């Protein structure tokens, strides 16, 4: 009887050890860097981190390496605010999300959240990992609330007659046009003064700053 109990205990211990080993092998890991191209200070996260202040890394990340797992990085503590979801890979520059990350957690293989209403998306990397300097599935045009692609952003898949619908009326301070030719107008329904932008990055909108109320694609 003692021999049987001893064997059962050994088997249980071996199975427990194997389970722990498997969990450690599959645990996600992400490293955040203060500078582009993985420069400067770094911190490695292996579990849910609701507040990067504890690591002295709040609003400091400029590039990221996801070594394993799928990670959600959010602009506010407690995984709140706008979030991006990154799969395994190297992200040399966090365009539009530089120095704003305050919390991080592994989320498995699900895509990005969309909890901020129309125009707000957690970008999911569709490159399948490796290389790369960008992240996420890109909408044709992205508006930013501040110059130099800072602040809140609205990612637009098509024509918008009233940016009020996106809580972005008279708020745009910079723009990235990923594809197409776009007309941006100062009034709803494409009225008033308009500017036309081709694909490119527009760090400043000069005298159209904080005046855009509607957007449509011309081609």
C-alpha cells in the first residue's frame, strides 16, 4: 500500500512540474524601450502590468519587441483609454503611440479592442511577426489631435460628413494619409474652405489646424 501511495505521489509531482514548465514556456514576454530602434532604457514585462509607474516606465515607450504571446498596450493605467494589440515581432517606431503607454497585458490571439466608439481602434499587427517598423492594419486616413501625430487619433475608413460623429470635430492638428486622395473641409457636409491631401505625413495643418469638420475621399 505504501509503495502504491509513494508512486502516486511521485507521479503527481512529475505532472505538476510538467504543467509548470509548460506554463513558463508559453508565458508571453514583451520588452519596451525608451527610444526608437530599441535604444535607451528598457523594461521586460512577463505578466499583466496595470501601471508602468511601478517600473519607472510610464509614458516612456518608443519601440517594442514582442518576444512571445500577443500583447495589449494601453495609454492609461488599468488597461484603459486607447489600446493597441501587438503580436510577436519587432516594432522599431510607435507612430502615433509614442511615449503614451501606461499599462500592458498579454491577451492571447484576439484582435484589437474597439471600446472608444467610431474611429478608435486597437491596431492588430497583420504581418505575422518579425521585422517591420509599423504596426496594425492601417485605415486610409488618420487624424491626430495634436501636431506631429500626437494626442488622440481618429482612424477613418471612408467619407465622414460630420466629424462630430467621431467626437473629432475641429480637433485635427496633423494627418497621415496612407492611401488615396482626400479632401478635408472646415464645415460639415464638405462645406466651407477645403484642402486636398495626397498620401503622406502632414505634421502641421497651418491655418486649417483645429478647423476640420468633414472628410471625403476623392479617388
